[in-house]
C-alpha cells in the first residue's frame, strides 16, 4: 500500500504535467503552517527559473488542473507561488479503509526479505544485570521487533561475555574455597555432578572477590591466568565447572530479561568461536592481511580519506592471547558461514564507536563479509540520575536492573491502589505492565545516541510524553469499545465514514502516517520515531474524544464511523507498543 504523501504527490505531479511542466515539481510535503493548510507544494517556486515564468503564474495554472481532483478539497495559490493544500474527506476515508483491510495497516512486505542479525545484550556471565545493561536490551529488542514487523528474517543474539580471564578468576576462587571438589582432581575419570557447587547468589559474590584479589596479589592473578589457559585448553574438570557457571548464569539472565519482555533467539557467547579463531588467524596471515607489529598480530584499517587517526585492528596480543576484536571478528565469520546475514546491527555504549569502526573495517578488508553486507553500530548514551551523572543507588553503587524494575513497579502499584478499590492481584499485574511501559518508553523516546535522565516521577506520570499516558489512552479506547459492545453494538459490523469535524480529521491524518513512520523507523534504526508518532496519535485521539459525542451520538451511521475509527486507532497503537516491547492492560 502506498504512503499517503506518495498518493498526494502523484496527484500533484499529474497536474504539473497537464499544465505543461515537469512532474518532478509536484512533490508534496506536510505543511509547516498547519494553521493555513494540511500539505504544501513549492514546485512552482522551483520551476520559475527553469520555465522563465513568475512562480504565481505556474501555481495558478496548476490550480486550474486540480479543479475536479478526487484528492484535494482545496488548492490555493499563494504569493509568491506556494500551493496550499487540503485533502478531501472521501480520499481520507478511502486511504483509511485500505489500512483497515491490510494486516499491517499499509506497511508493504519487502520484495526481498533480508536476514538481519541484531547483536544486543552483551552481559558477562556470573555478574548481575545492572542499569548499564538497560539500553542495549531495550533498544535492541525494539530494533529486532521493528525489523520483523517490516517483514524481514531477524535473529537476536545475546552475545554473552563467557570466556577469558573472568572465568579463570571464578575457577581459582572456587578452588581456594573448596579444593576437594572433584573438578580439581586430575585423576578423576567419572561423570561430574549435574548440580552446580554454587548458587547464582554465591557466584555473583565469587567474581568480584576474585577480581579484587587479582589486582592486589600477582601470585593469585597468575593462578587465574593458568586456570583460564587450562579451561581454554579443554581440561575436563575446568570445562565442567564452566558448564555450571553458564547454566546457572543463563537461568538467572533469562528470568531478568523476561521481566523486561526481552528474549533472544541465540544464547551464544565468545566461547562459541574459540575453536575457529586459529583458522581465522591462519587465513588472515596467509592472505597477507595480518602482520606482526611490536610482537602483536595486527591488520591495518586506516584509509586515505581518514581525517583522524584509526589505529590498526589487533588480532592477537604479543603473548598470543585473543582479544574482544578477535572474538568479534570470528563471530562475524561464523555468522556469515551459518546464517549469511545481509545486515548485522550491534547495540553498545557509544564510547565503543571507534572500536566497531576498526572491527567493521577489518571484516571488510579481510573479506569476512561480502561487499554488500551492512554492518551497523548503534552507539547509545548513558542513563543518568537527576544530578546528570550515571544512575546510581541511593547508597552510591551501580543499581541492579532487578531493583530498578522493582522500584518502578512498586511506584506504579501505589498509584494503582491509591483511592480506589481493586483486587490486589489485578493491581500487581497492571502495575507491572505500566511499570514496564514507563521504563521502556522513558528510554526509547530518546534518540539512542543521547544520554538521558532517568526521572522516576516523570516516567511514571499519566500525563505528558510517557509510557503510562500512552497506555491510558489505549485503555480509554478499549473502555469505549467495551461500552459499545455492552450496549449491543457489534465491532465487526461498524464501517468507516467520511470525517465530519476538525479533530476527527486531525486524528485520521495522524493515523494515515503509520506506514511512512514505520519505514523511517526501520531504515534509520530509530525506535524513538515510533514513540514520537504514538505520542502525537494519542494526543490527536484525546482531543477528538473530548470534542466528540461518541457513544451518545444519535446518528447511528456517524456513530458506526466513530467506533470503526477507534478500533483502527486502538490496533495501530497496540502494534506500535508491541514493536517497542510492551503491552497495554484491559483497564487501569
């Protein structure tokens, strides 16, 4: 289904052509003076020099050709040659009917479905999720859902930090505490226990303890490095402990991500590509891409057009150890071999921009990806407190994500039960839904690259540009539709009618922007565009609601049109919040 601006522009282009001018002049845009008109065309101004005519003359000639237009209710030529446009109610009704009949409200299926991998999450195992993990999870989940809504084959990968020295540190500390564990017996040949010798709580305490010791005790750090080497070399007992660490951590991570309504198709990590790194390194050496510099293996990625220094991409350190660069490049190689993605999108802190520039350039230079493969890094800003500094607990520590969610949900629960009678369980479930909307919308409504202030009072407000306000609008629509059904109405038999008042027309015109907005959000990898759209749509609906007698309308045909409009508005809003990663309750 074409976008509304395409249809309007086609009508204008036809008029320019019939008047004897280039149809390229007929491009229409949304009016920057909504008090004067709905759309505008400045083509006559652009054509004045080309045709050596006063722009107002060209504009007037075009106006004549649109006298019987099926699209425009009014076309006015204004000095020095602007065309001010208003569209016909019949045209809007027809466009909305097309949206109503389409499964995705006018979003066309792509001619070619791309395979897209979204790399988001990136937590280290054996560590609790904290507020710093919020943005990658929330933005990444929305990006994945937007790409899927647009009809593409999308694979979400958590890309765990599950390899390297942190694993050696945990194993070393565990050995010091429980040296008699069977995993440390080199002569043991039997099956290892299926149950881990630690809980997630103990694991989360073990790692920082071990990390602290290694910074102060060189001997302890040496033991940890040796344990890491043994693990990566395949020592049975160490691999068995590692399996326990992964299993316990992933179980906890899945629970915490589920609280954010975030899920991954792949639970892969750095360890998954450990065994293919030697193959990749040999290939880079053999093809002449990699060389030794100061003992390390590197690939030059600097280009002649660079205006800033881009350091070489290090593949192996001087001691032969791999780095994040190594595992990320090996992961790209593995993904190309298994999934052949046409696009890979990475979500991380924007401070890693240079790092990903190096990795992407290296992947291209070494031909790990095809020339047409898109590699995109979405660098996001930090979540700050009201003091403008990174968000902390009241005690000054990094806030666990679990606690943040709990505090928001508690805040919403208190608002739910304040001054009203509601069953405790329903209040809790509803509060959790609104709390999630508050968190996600509060994050996603900001452009990803910008830092933002996590303001609990603002995010949980039912007024203004917030998640709860959006949900309240959806629930208001649901309430009207439920009352209509209680009065004997049938939602399946209502039909759209021509708009009859200004606020209804404004609502219809906002709804008509949906497929344009979704395409822009996809192409620019920009969930904040969805937020901006639904905020405008919610405002347009609430203005219409306050100015229109909907259920009290005595003209049944007109009432049917209003209800049909509400059904479509509800469905569009719910499609939008679904791609943002949250849902609306039935009542609030």
